[in-house]
C-alpha cells in the first residue's frame, strides 16, 4: 500500500509538471526546458516543477518555463542550449568525455553524505576552486548537483567484489568508467534512457547507477539485484545550464530575481530531490519479491578502498593539470559535506 501511495504521488507530481505549463499563458517570458529522461523520472516529475515554482515566485510570475522532451539525445543537450534550440537543460558530464575534467572532483569515491549535502558542497567548491576552469563556456551555469551513491544493479545476484570481474556493465562515463575498469568489468556506453532495453536484451549483465534507477528506469524488472559499498562506488556529476543570450535578454529586474534562485539554491533543491527519488528507488526494490540488496562485507569494503586509491589519484592528477589545487578541492568537498 505504501508503494502504491508513492506511485500515486509520483503520478500527481507529473500532472503538476504539465499543469504548470499553463501558467506560461500569463507570463511575459516562457523558457523552454529540454529534458531527456522519461516524464515520470523524478527530475521531470519533481525537480523541474519545483524549479518552475521558484522562478515564478522570484519574478512574480513574469518568467515561467515548460518542459519539452526528445529535443536531442543526452550527449547533445549542452549544444542545443548553447545554440538556442532550448533555453535550459540538465546535463550529465560523463556523457561528454574529455569536455569536462574538473567536474570529476565530485564523482570521486570516498565522500560520505547525502546528495543534497554533496550538491551544496559541489556548488561551493565550484565558486571557490573550479570556476576558473571555465568548462561550461558558451552557456550560463545555473546549478550543479550529484546523485546519491552509485551502486551495481544486475540480473544475476552479486555478493562479493570479485564477482564483478568479467561482467559487461553499462557505465555512464567519467569516474564510473574508471571504477568499472578497475573492477575488471567490460564497459558499455549507452545513455540512461537506453539502459532498460540494453539489459532486457542481455547486451549487458548490469549497470552502475544510483538507487533511483530501480524506479526511474524500471530496473526492478531487468536488474533485480543490487550490490553496494558504503558511500557508493562513485557519484554522478550533473549541471543545469541556460542559454546566455536568453538570460541577457531578460529585464534587469528579472535577471536579478533569477540570480536568487540560481546557484546554491537550485543545487541544494536538486540534490534534495535526488535523495528523495533514491529513497523511492530503494523502496521499490524492497517491495519487489524477486529483488535483493546486498551490502559489501567489511573485507570487500576495505578492498574497494584500496582499488579506489589509484582512481582518485588519477583524477587528482587530471584536475591539477588544469591549474587547480585538486587535493584542496577534495578536502573542501569532504568537509562541506560533513558540515551539512
């Protein structure tokens, strides 16, 4: 019954997202949000509606937004906003290898804390250390966030770290790709919306994703078993971006109003939403009779810490090469997450 109530609430949130678009009629400016996940995904059903409420409240209704789907595949989202085909979108940095390096700092194994705490720490680290890398050049960066701990979902039950060796895993890119390689898995690159069919067709044995995927991408049906290490194998890095010309074209009053929403407020809200949908994904898995969740043993947890060491050092080296004090960033993020 609890799960049914959750699903009803999720559907209601999706309905709110559609209803909110009608407020565009009364607004002076309606922004187009491009989104690539399914309409029922928590980002679309919860996060974007909350964002729309925030910008409407800040601008007293003069600016609103509406979500549009399938404008471009996930790796092309940055470009369609830069080109003006959409005003706002969210991107997963790992889908564009080589384009983003400093963003890997939030993806490292070893951080402890919620997605909300991580997202706030991420934004603060960006302002203090990472902005100079200018990796979002060409668009206006309006928020940064992460998902909860990355875990392994698979059709065959995994109960120990050494069983991962030889598996074919869908990996999202960025640090998750390094993790898969270090564990001896063969990586398969497909965007998140293609994960279900990839697993259903047996093209992959499993996927590394947060717990949200159990519900958001229906992994309860095709990757029934979850294996997790405390703190996660990695975290994912996301950004919310806006077309610079669109922002510049707004009135000074509305630009100032939106700046009270952008940055840390949006980052915090997005992270908190991910905590919520990760919880829903876990509950969906727990409610499915053929699903299981296994936590790594103390021995495997210690073994993964050893495996993660070279991954962390590799990323610190890459980020340091961009003139950033990577170790200081890592320590800053860990301390901010602990404080929040």
